C-alpha cells in the first residue's frame, strides 16, 4: 500500500519542465496582462507557487531562476523597502542557481542578475551597480547571442546610460529573435516592450540614431 501511495504521489507531481512552464505562463499573465494597480496582489500566490516548485526539485537551477524572476517582478510592482527585500532574495536565489548551472534556461541567471543590478538603487540604499549589470548582460549574450531577453535587457541599460544608438541596435536584434516554443506569451509581451522602447528612442533621440 505504501508503494502504491508513493507511486500515485509521483504520478501526480508534474515534471520539472511542466512545473516551470506553468510558472512561466502564470508570470506572463500577471506581468503583461494585469493592471499595474493589481500586480502586487496578483504576484503573491505565484511567489508561493514558485517557491513550492523550487522545494519540490532541490538541486536544480531552473526553478530557482523562475522563483527569482517572480520575486524580481513582484519587487518592481511593490517598490519601497518591501520591494528591495524581494529583490535581495531574488539575487541570492540567482547566485545559488549560478553555482548549480550558470547556463540553465539559456543563461537566464545572467539576464535576471543584470536586470536586478541595473534597476535596484545603488549604495547605501541597495546593491545596484550599472557596471556589474553590464558584465552580467554580456555573459547572457555570450550564452544566448540571438535571444530576445538578453538583447532587450542590455538595450534598456544602454538607453538608461545615454548610449541610444547601441540600444537601438540591440532592440532591433531583440525584435528579430527567433520564437521560443512554449513561450509565445512571454515573447509577445517582450516584443511589445522592445518596440515601445525603440519607438521612444526614435521619438526622443532620433538625431543620434542615424536611421536605426
């Protein structure tokens, strides 16, 4: 009987791929299709779900990365000291995932670390560091040179630092990135973000883009 119960429990548990795919789809729904005023509350059950997936698959980098992505997005939605606490937790999860497998999910460890270091306030408030962010984005691009995420995130940093022409180049490469099977919802949201930023650069800094 104990053996049957164990077998039933194993059959009921989704595979790692299915579990993180579910987290990814739920994240895309909250991140791209939920009003900003409702995002903080909408992320709370997803944070719990992502943590549960990580606990169900100890020693794997992929669920840690997704748990960090969810926390980082929730931190952005919340802001303030509460958001900073979530950002710090996300950073620690990503550093743990890096030790397990730095190339997991096409280098998403470095996309996410770069985004955190780019967006979190610097010392003495937070751990933000634009130089470290750039280093992380360059690592992400080395692992996934044609990916939509590394090009978009790096472009966002470059635009923030006034390197508008280089940012536009990376945004165009993000928009030309190949589709990711099973990630259509995330791809659509990211392309929309990339197009919006590129249009903003063309409108506000068109003289520096030289037709880009």
